[in-house]
C-alpha cells in the first residue's frame, strides 16, 4: 500500500497559515510582549533601562492621582454599561417584536452609528455640551438658566458621550438573545394566567439575561479603554486610563509607567471578556 | 471470466477510535447494479466514499476497469456520484451544474451543450436548464444530480442514499426511473441505502453490511429466501427465530423438543446452538398438530387486522414468541386471542442458522 | 393580510406597546440627534454653533474641501482600502485552514486570530510604536506603521466573515466537484470561491470601515503629513469649536455609509451583522 505519498508533504494547513500567522506574531504578539516587559523595567531620563522592577505598578497603585484615574475609568465603564442596557433593552425588544414595515430601516438606523468614527460622533456632543453650545443656548433661550453652565469637561459628559457611542453594541447583543426566544412563550405564559408585566419579568427578562450581561461586559470593556471620547469631553482634570497612557507615552515619554498602565488595562479587559465568554458558553449550552 | 468493472480487495478504513470498514472484498460486474445495504453506521457510506476517493483506505486495493485507482485522487477516478443532499452548486444554473464535469474534462463547448441537453432529456428535465437548483423541487434536484453524474459517462456510478430525502410516493417513482435509466445506459452502479425494499426492488445483487463487513452477498431472492446469518435474517423483512440445537444424528431439535426431519447444514457442528428461521408469511396456524414440518404449540396473544392480511402474535409453549401472517380469508378469521394453536411451516420454508452470527 | 394588519393595529394602540414606542422614539432622538445637529450646524452662516442654525451658507463646506482636510481624508481612504485588500488576503487562507483542517495548535491559532479583537486597540498601538522605535524604524512611522497596525486589528473581522461563509457552504459540494473531475484548484476557483464571495466582500468592507474610523491605534502611529482624518479632527478639537469640523465630520460619516449602502445593494451584508442564525 503506497498511501504515504499523500502524507510526506508539508501539511497544507501550515502553508496556508504561515504568512498571516507570522504577521500576527510579529506585529501583534511581539509588540504586546515588548509592552509587558517594559512595564517591569525602570525608566530613567525618558529612556528604558535594563533594570527590572515592580516600582511602576507600585507607583500607579499608591499615588492618589492614579487611583483616581482608575476609579474614574471604572465608574465610567459601569455607568456606560448600565445606561446602555437601560436604553438598549427597550430598543432591542421593540426591534425584535415590531411588525412595522419599516423594521429593516429601523434596525439599520439603530446600528448605523457604528459606521461613523467615535471622533465624529463625540464631536456632536461637543457641539451640544460646550459652554457656547446648543444645550446652553436652548436652556438660556427658554429661561431655565441665567448663566452659561460648564457641562464639560466632566466625567458626566464622558459617560454621556460613550453611552451614545456604544449603544449599538448592547442593542445587537440583546437582540441576539431576544431573537432566540420563541414568541409563543409569551402567549403560553399569558395563557397560564400571567399578565404582561409578570410575563415580562418571569419569562422575557430571565431568558434575555445572557444577552444583557454579555452586552454589559462588552460595553464595559470597550469603555474602559476608549480614548477619543474622554479626550474630547474630558480634560486634564478628568483623565481616564486611556488618556493617561497617552500622556505618559506621548507627552511625558515615560514608557514604563505607560506600559504598566496598559498592562492593567489589558488584564481588566481580558477578565471582562472572559466573563462575557463564559456567559456566552452558558447560553450555547442551554 | 471477464474483468470486473469494479473490484475491492481487503478494503479497510480505521479511525483513531473506531473501525469504519473492517475488510471488504467485492467484485461488481460491468453494467451490474449492486446495493450496499445496512443500518446506519455499518460502513456502507464510508465504503462508497472510499470507492469515490474522498479519502484513502487504511489498507486494501481498489481496481476500476482492471486498473488500481487507490492512489488516485477523486478527480482522476472517472466516477459519478449522486449525494444524499444532491450537493448541487447553488451558484450555477441547472445546465451549468450538468456541464461542470464536462468543463473539467475540457470537452469542446459545442459538444458540452449537446451532451447537457441530452442528459437533461434523459432525466426528463428538458428545457429547465436555465433554472437555479434552489428554485426546484426535491425530485427535480435529484434528477439534476443524476444527470450531472451521468453526463460524463463515468466508469462507475455511485449513489449515496439518493432517495432518502424524497417523500414516499416520489421515492417509489424514482426507484423505477433510476433502474430504467441504469439498464438503458448499462452503467455499472453501486447504490447505498438503509431501505431494504429499495434494495430488493432495484438491485441485481445486494451486499448486506454490518459492523464494517459484508454479511452476505447475493441476488435479492437469495438474501430474502436464504439469509446466511441471523443479522441478515432479521434486517431484511421480519423473521421468527426459534432456538435449537444440532443433535448427534445431525437433526435440529427446538426448545420444546420438536425435531426437524431434515439434516442440519454440514458447516454447523454437532451440539451447536442454532436458530430455526421462519418468515411470518411462510408460517401458518392450525388447530391440530400437523403430521410433518415444523410444529410449535402456543396460544394466540394478539391479532392485528391489516386489511389484506391478519397478523397473529403467539406465546409459544417453549417460552418463545412467534408471529404468523395469513391472508385474510375465512380460515384466518377463525383464530381469536386466547386460542390454543400450532404454528407450522414446511421444512422448505425453514432455515437453520448458527446461533452466534 | 387583513388579520395581520388588525393585530398590528391592536398592538400599536394597546397601552404598554404605545408607551414602548414613545420610549423608542426618545432613544432614536438620543442616538441620531447629535449626528443630525452636527450636520445642521455645518450650514451655519455664523461661526457659532447655533441650533437651529442661523442663516445658511456653504462657507464651512468650502473650507472642508481645502487640502488641509482633503489630504487626510484621501490618506484615510488609501489606508482603509489597502488595509481591506491586505487584511482580506491574509484572512482568506487563515480562515480556510481553520475551517478545513484539524491540527495541533489550531486552538492557539484561533486565539491568535481573535487576539486583536480581545486586547484594547490602544494597547496594540502603544506596543507597535515601541516596536518601531526599538527596531529603529522611525522613517516607517506614518503610513507603513499605520498600515501594519490597521491590517492587524482589521484582519479578525475578515476572518470572521469568511469563516461564516465557509461554514454555510452547502455540505458535499466540494466532494461533488472532485467526483466530477475538478482538481483542488478548480474546485476552489469554480465552487468554493464563488460561494464565499459575499463573505470576502463583507470582510473587506468591515476591515475598511474599522480602519477608516479607527482612532485608538492611529493616534500613536501617525506623523505630521501622514495623518488619518480621525486623528486630524481630534487634534483640531483641542483648539475648540470650528464649524469647518462639522462639515468634515459629516463627510467622514458619509463615506462608510455610502460604501455600506452600495455593497448592501449589490451583495448583502446583513447576514454578517446578525450572524448565522438569521441566514437559514
């Protein structure tokens, strides 16, 4: 039997993946590995040395300034997640259940913001919230306020801007869950004597929980590493992790602190995404 | 004797954890219609895929028209395959689907057009060449798949459960039609199915497969009338199996002591456990113990009225159960549940099979 | 038709549903309002962001088409197109290998492929900046560095769409082609490739959009004269409001929108946004 001829060649899958895998290893894994190692190196006179140290992390976790940055980043992440679930759920429920002939268009409109850069979308909020912006004009115009208010820079403005930018993600995630719910379940619950509200809380909400949790974690993880919105709607006094990394590296040229902060960000994102994946796995098992 | 069109010698296919095909030898004559019949998981589809060259066998040789093809990839084997799900190319029209094999063989475009038209004509799809497969019914897709496999004049036509996705009525029509086309073209065909009636109606010969092996190879009447093993007896049609033993004088004695007048088959050793196999429709019920033939005492447990026939389920005196199917005439109507009866069959209608088979 | 319509009417007029509809309208206002306000403000006659706009003029739009803004826009278009082509070209063999073969290290390769989606883009940007400096490739900062970074972060999108279209290939069509005499290459060319074309196009479109709208990676790798439009806009915002920016924003918003609308009309993208379940 001479079936060996088919086996002795270089396996086809290695030929296929060689180039793309090399690109990813050199330009994705290697840079991240460099960054990880830089976070354990001492920085002197804006240059990395070869001395290993944990001082970078110690510094970040002890200075009130950076603890405040962590706290603000965390608060922004949680708030954006909550706001987007609260806004995303009714929208997703409506889009899944509506019988409107405009359904396709409505879905497209709710997802279309994903096609625009966050910079562009946040710019709209800049126009609205800045001291001489639309919000102040309107409020002055109808006489609710007498003097112009500084809505931004502020943590609140960052939350509003990010919640706006990331809303489509929760809508998509919750729609995915709701689409998987047999509409007859609602009828079944009502035929068993549950009113609309009880049906919602006992049937719809529990079944869409994976989509809600997954959407929350996804939005949370994107929000804590977002740069553009905090850069536009926040200021030096309202730094978050991403803007702090930028100023460490581009303005202060302190690679090791920037790297350490980036590593903290990576670890938190990965933990969140792992949790989201676990929820996804549970959904798949059901 | 002429060279067989297709010859399998000691074909095996092993996977890391399982053996799919455990050694198959099979000769298919030129123009013959051979069916691989067996339950799911018996290795019949794997065998077909090995003939088609979709993956190599672990051991064994495959000859097509006398030449070894075991090292050739599928596309050099000169075969035609009809898949269970038809596997039509959804992005091509019906005519393009049928033309595909000819294009791959670099046939001249003018000839392709002619042969495609002829093939569509053959499967009664004349004029539907511009349709897309997705616009067609299951039966029509089946015909396209058949035309696509036949148009290249393959050395062997391989059919993998092609009828199992059709509804009953269409399935029965297509049986007849496929056989008619196969006979007209005289094309060597290997057909895979788990449906025994399909196999009986369509085949020149049937290979009954079980656990990766061929249990019995023979024409439909052979397989039905003279099953070689207990598996074949039970897989094809229904069969009563009564336990027995070969006596020193080479007779067979059943559990309740009845001895069959005829000798046990010579290949079964004296003292070996055997089964006496009787088809329900070859057995009868009688009130009195018959003078000769197989006779087992019992009582009628249940009677099923099936229109043309009546089916009787019996509890036999030896503790076994039996079934008898009788034409629905006056005689059959006289037996009721609870009646004490004899199950009887002539020796010609009894088969003696080794118990472990 | 009539029963369906009457049911629809009933739902639309019943209390909870009407309330939900009201809430949804407000959410759409929240979601689309800022974008519409940006568009409206760009036609202002004055250099203040009055809304509703006072007066009407194209003066900011004229400025938006000056080289100062058109150059980075064209830069972004070039970068996005090249990213889409290279990203898809790399994604195709990768997705095919992952779909077709089971081999040692496959799981690791899957993780590697999805990695850029998992890690914050910003961090990859910092890492690439460090790598380029470490290697002394300062002269490659700007376009080359951006292209490399964008290909890396956009490739997962193309791998995803190509994988989806490979998984939805009808079973056995490749075997059918082989049985009809098609070599492996002919099978790829005549059967597999035409059937996954939509996935490839969708992957290229998503890669382009992701590249065109990226900011987190680009801020670290751009350099003067080789700056994507998003980085340019962000840099300008530090100097406060300029109505030109509103016009520029609207232009950069329209590019992906028009692209998606055109591609959707030609070959359909919806499948790849909602995932396989909707394909059926």
